[in-house]
C-alpha cells in the first residue's frame, strides 16, 4: 500500500495542488481502474479499493473528477463532476464496487471514454488520467486485433492526449503488464509511471 501512497503523492506533486505548488490551474482528473479477471491473482486483496478511497481524499475540493472501470467494456463508476462532499460520498461507494470479474483488458476504449469532453484546449485546467492496470491490451482472442488496438493507442491516442494537454500517470500492477505501452503513455504526455509486480509489493 505504501507504493500506492507514494505514487499518488508523486502525482499530486507533479499536478500541483492549489495553495501548495506553483500550478494553480483547476484539476480535471479521470481515474481508470482495471477490473479484469486477472486481478484476482495480481490484486487478491483488492487494494484498488483503499487506493481509490485514498485518492478520493487527496483530490482538492473544487476539482473536476470521474472514475471509470474497464475490462471488455468501460463503465462510469463515479460520474464526472465537481469534487465536494457529495462527490466524495459517491466515490467511496463506487470504490466498494471495484471487482475482478471482467473479461479482456480494453485499454484503448478506456482511454477513449475518459478523454471525452477534452477536445477543446483549456489553459486554465490541468488535465490528468490515473491508470491502474495489470494487463496488456486484450480485446479479443485474435492476437491481430489486440495488436491493432495497441497500435491505435500509439498512433492516435497518445497524439490526442498531447493535443488535449493530458498527462497520464500509470501504475502497473503486474510484471506481465505491457510496460512499453504504459511508459510511453506516461513519458510522452509528461506524466509518471510506477510498477508493483505483485500485491505483496503494494503492501510493503
């Protein structure tokens, strides 16, 4: 769990919390959480729940935020909106619904859903995605389709993220994660990247 705490603190240092850091732009944070079945092995204690609740407590009041879970499909767990007492209550309830029962790992669709509404530049807003996943791009039993989806992220999604001014902060929850993909998402958008190869390391 200490690794997750360190990651979240790194994220907020980079993003710049109002009143503590130079960047006083409004935060707009989109959280993407992998709920594929492989999480039963890589996160058996479901540490994504306390991680989400910790994040919920760190997001500054007045920020904009939303939470999506993803496997084959992408679901809005916490509706995007202004962060305040009501949003935090809903976010805590949403965290308790995080599971490990999904099929596939559709990172392409998760990213596409999360950036909706960011098409127009907004210099007054710091846009960030926090991505927690243990898998590689996996949308089909056909490896060709998986490679095509991965290529879309490299060729189209990353350029869009940069066009929209979005930083991706990724944490890999498995040694089998596609680190090349996650590192490029993070580094090419000016974000950050952390790795926890097992649930045990999340708790150390």
